[in-house]
């Protein structure tokens, strides 16, 4: 019987395509589509290159290279799997500098592997095959003519890939633009594969790239939906949140693109709520893992009261963008975070003039920020400065002297030990809290949740869900303490409390979230639906806002309410209380508006009940362009330090 003799090019081709298709299915939710042939074409040069490496030396060295190659590929694909499940975006090498506390996620990673053990095991199969049948793979050295032939094939196949990029290269959505100018990881992976995405990502991280705004698209007044006016209602012109800016031409092409885009963009209108809280204090809370499923009239009465007696945003979303740091960036800057954008925020310390601390400080407020965990976590010792908080206190630079800072700390204790820093002083204050007590994992290692777990007795929720709901009760206690202290000092009526979650509890499965949800949520958009609290004791009647909004709208909404002058064209998010078109944008570029949901992986639009669109395709294209530009503008503003440029001219 003839001995089985597998050529490395066959083994590598099948193994790499197999790994790519699994990740393609995980990320794009679609294995077989029109792009699969393109993916194979772009993978061929890599397969040929690896074949050269595994046939160029003696048999033993070639075998070692083969094993090293497959181990590295397997580990990398496993890392991408875990990262995507946790953060809903593929891992980028620009994130490495952000991972200074990666060890703190070890328990979460282990839980993620356990929950997704089947997919995790499937990615191991090519390596397992190699271990079991390595003697069947022919790693004998090729002669020089065979190596030269492979090299010629590699060069030819690599150069040929560019032929597929040239057609329609100048169109905004062309493959050429995607390959060289567009920051859209999911589309890159769908068309070129994960390994080619990695090559593009490393190149961009090392030498950068010039991003382009979508040609022929600006958010002009003609594209705003008509304002619905009831019969007999008086139309009042409150003006617009817009400043006189100097858009003179620059030597920098990116700045010129921004100038052209922004000066043609529609400003948000001022409205009946403009200046409603002018001169009042602000306490703004970024709540770890907070989601609408945590709100219960009995278990979390303070949260329930604030949502139902203040501003009640019924279609608000907290999209996951790289865990807490992405949620924080959205809520405090009004811009969209990507891994590249967050890296620039943390390393280049750009000027972010409208960031929440800067905006209130420029209005004469005393600004403070507190975080009851390591003060350098996510480089907050740097980013708090760019947000405008010079009085930042966390565990490690002073807060540990006042409270217990071991895992998990109590958010209510943070209120008790910091309230005196800003209360009962002359002039208004703006205070920012970043909480911790609602952090995962949600199991018996959670010492905070255990204190409240008895409140869940008699419920049928699964164990993880119970621990999550119990942990969020500490957030409610924090708010209760805050209201009590404001009342005692006579500051309650003069203080606005705003609260938003950093992200939904993404270590819970969608099924677990739906155990508590009042309706069936999907795992892409609706699982991110949450609450945005704006509450003041002087609000006489609850103000219900049905328009779609998200974390990037938090900052401009607060600025408008507090009567702080700003130019709304310079912020991607918009005041939810204005008549500006509502939208929530997600990390994979799916979106939801007042008209419907768009799932980018399936290219599927679902029209909301009772809504009509004359030209649905044109509407989808317009919103997709707006989403693409929102990502691009956010990155370009930080890359060029645009605020410093445009607001100082």
C-alpha cells in the first residue's frame, strides 16, 4: 500500500481557509457569499509564502517551521475569537498599548472560553491534525528550481491581487478604498480574510494611512427629516448650536477634508430645553455594566425613580466599543471610538475642547473626577487630563487612603469619601464618577453581589443573571447615598444627576439578558438598549423622549441643557432633544434610527412598525455613508488635533 504523502501547500491551503471561514462566520455571520472567491485569491500569496518557508530547508527544520507556523496561527485565531466575542470588534495591533491591565480580564477570558468551547475547539483541529499526522506531511527540501518556481508564483499571485482592487478605485465604496483608506475591519475581513486584515492593520499601525470622507455626502438640511408639527402648534426659532468658524484652506489635506465636511454639515437646533439647567451643578456617572434590565421598582428604587421622573429616553443605546474605555470615550467626547482612535487619545493627548470637563471648566465650573479602581487603568491618569479633569482621584493616587480599594470596591463608599471634595463650596461644580461595582464576572467571586443576593431569592433567573442584578443594586445604593448627601447639604434642587452605562453586560449571553428583558433582544443591536438618566428634583413632570440616541449624544445633550456654547458640527453625536435625525451606531457599523434597524453582516434593513420610506435603498445608502463618515471624522479630528486648529483660529 502506497504511503500517504501530503504536500504542505495542500495542508496549509485547507487549514488556513478552514480557520478563515470559521472566523468569517463568527464576524460576518456569513460563510458563503460573493466575496469568498476574493478571499481565496488574497490568501493564495500567503499560502505560497508559507510553503516556501516549509520547503526551503532540511526536513527537520522544515517540520519545526511547520509546527511553529501552525501554533502561531492557531493561537492568533483563538485570540481573535475571544476578543471579538468580548468586544464585538476584531483585535487590532493598535490595541496592544491599551492592554496594560489585560491580566485583570483573565477570569473573563476563561469564562468566555468555557462558554464558547465548541468554537474554540474547532479552531484547534488543523493543529491537532498536524500533531497526529505530521509524518504524513512531506517536508523534504525542494530543489532550487522548485523554490524559484514557488517564489515566481508568490510574486505573480501577490501582484495579481492588486488587479482586483483597481476597477472603480475612485468610488467611495470600492475595494481599493477599503484596502487603502477605509477603517472598516469587518468589511476588510469579509473581502480579504482575517490574515490580510492583520497585514493591513500592522501596516497602518506602523506607518499610518490617509482616511477619506465619503465623496458627495454631507448631512445637509435637505437630508433632515421633516419636523412633525401638531395642528395649531406655534413654531419657535430658538437658533442653532453653531459658532463662527474660520475654514481657511490648510496645507494639510485631512484638515481641508474636515473643513469641507463640517462647514456643509447641518447644525443641531437649540430648543425649549436649551439652558434649562444653566448654572446648576452636574454629577455625571459612567456606570459599569449598567443596562436597562437592572432597573426594577423594588430592587433598584432610586434608579427606577430617576428614570421615570426625569428625562426618560425610551430608545437609548450604549453600544459596546472595546469595553469601558470605549463607552467612556463616547460619552465624554461625543466621538466614535475605534482601536486607533483610542490609541491616539491615550498616547498623543490631543486637545478635545468640548470634552465634558473642558466644556464645564470653560463655563466657570469646578471640575472633579473619581474612580474607585487603579487610577492608571486605561491610562486614565492621562485621559482625565484631556477630558478636562485636573482634580482626578483614584486608587493609587490618594483614594486608597480613604476607602477599601481591593477588588471589588463599593461605589457607595466612594460617594461617602469624596462628596466633601466638591460640595459646599462657592461656585458650581461638575463631578464625574466612574464606577466599578457592577463589573463582571458575575459569580460567587463577586463579594459585592453576595451582599444583595438575598433580594433575588424566589426568582427563576440563572445564576449569572442573579449575580449581575445583585451587583447593580450597589449602584442604586450609590445613588441613594448621593441624593441623601445632596439633600443634607441643601444642594439637591441645584444639582443635576446624569448617568449612562459604559456598555451592556457583555459577559452575559443574549439568552441570559433576555431572561430579564421585557422583550426579545437580538445580539447585535437591541442587546445594547439601555437607559440614559438626566434627573433633577425640580423636574415637575417626566419628560419622555422617544427619539433614538446613544452614548455619543450624551455630551451635546448635556451641553445644550446647561446652556454651554458649542458648535454642534464639531461633535459626531447630537443633542437628542433637538430635531436632528436620531441614530445609534454600533462597532460593526450596524445602526438603528427612528425608521428601522440595519444589520450590516446580513445587509438587512428592518423597517419599524408604522414607518414608511419612499426610497428604502437610498435611505440605507445615506445612513451607511453617515455612519462611515462618523467613524472617519472621529479619527481625523484626533489625528490632526483639529479642535486646537479650528477653535483657536
